[in-house]
C-alpha cells in the first residue's frame, strides 16, 4: 500500500462491512491461532473480496483491529535502541527509531478476520513504515534476549 496512514482505508472498510450488514468485533487474532492469511497479490481492494467471502460463508462477524503508532511506544523503542547502542548516537537502530517519529498518530496496520470451520481467515494491510517498526522491535528484542541469556550464563559460571 502506498499511503503512510491507513485512516481513510479504515473508514472505507468500516462502511463496506456495515454496508454488507455485518458486525465488527474489535479483536486481534494472534499468531498462535490456526489461521490462513488472504493473499492480496498486489490488489489494494482485495480486502473487499475478503469481506464478501466472509459474508458468503455466513460468518456472523468480522474481527477488526488496527494499530496506531503511539508516541509512548516510540519513546520506549527509542530509549531501548539508545541503551543498546550507548554511546553511539548514530547507530542504525537508533536513527531508524527516531525516523519513525514522523508517523506518530498514524494507522500503520489493519487486520480483518473471520472464523470458518474452526480456522481464522485473516486479511492484513500494512504500511512500509509499520513493517520497519515491527522489524526494529523484533531486532531489539532478539538483541535484548541475547544479552540477557549471556548474563545468565556468566551468573551460572560464577556460581560454580
């Protein structure tokens, strides 16, 4: 998707879902739920086909979740990136986290879902900046896990 803010798309989705007489359930389907991800194949209107499929199979509702980049979340990410790279203020993670500041308050991710025969079917729309945000969070988490794991090993070695 070429836009940086999915707010107008969210409004379109809400109107389309309600126009089909369907209800929205505010909820996010996590990765630990058996699911099938809808393949959009570059079609920006694939979400409409997804909603129509949900209606066709008789889904009683569509789950609807969106993510807005909150300044508190970004501040925490910048702080963690700074701590991981101290004293290097030009570290790639820190620079990228600060670059994301211009997207504060914007919607970067929308997930639609419905359940059919025990499987969650999902449609996800993301922006490039949201994908970078997620990737940066995962990178910092993995670095943090390595540092914590290494310190536990040293503590274990000192106890012996």
